[in-house]
């Protein structure tokens, strides 16, 4: 079973507060989870190929291309923008 110090250290790493009452509960619950992983270590996985994704799908990328909407299309887009500065849509700074 995990010690009180180990539970408090995990809580500190996760940046969560834990009451004394919760420490006992987490000692039991986390110990059960770790015991389950010990059972998984007993499985024979010799010859089993590791997989990263169960569907076997690969990344599909789209072509990156620019579409010209023309002057009329650009004006229609700019009408929908909440704020415009010169010829650009104005947005709040991110940083």
C-alpha cells in the first residue's frame, strides 16, 4: 500500500489539495490501481507487435492552397468582421 507521504507527493505533483480524510481513501484506491498494473505485467506479450492506433489509419493531410474570393468576396467577409483596421480583421492580442 502507498504511504501517506507518497500520496501527498502525488497530490503535490498534480497540484491538488488533499484532506487527511482523502489521504486514506487515495492510499487504498491508488494501491488497487497499481496492483492491477502488476497483474498486467504477468501477461505474456512475446511476439505481440506494439501499436500506436487501433484503427491503423494514417494521417491524411489536405493540400494547403489559397483561394481568391475576389473583391466582392473580400468585401462580404469584411462586413461580417466585428472590427476592421485598414484592410485587415482586427482581433485582440493573444499574448
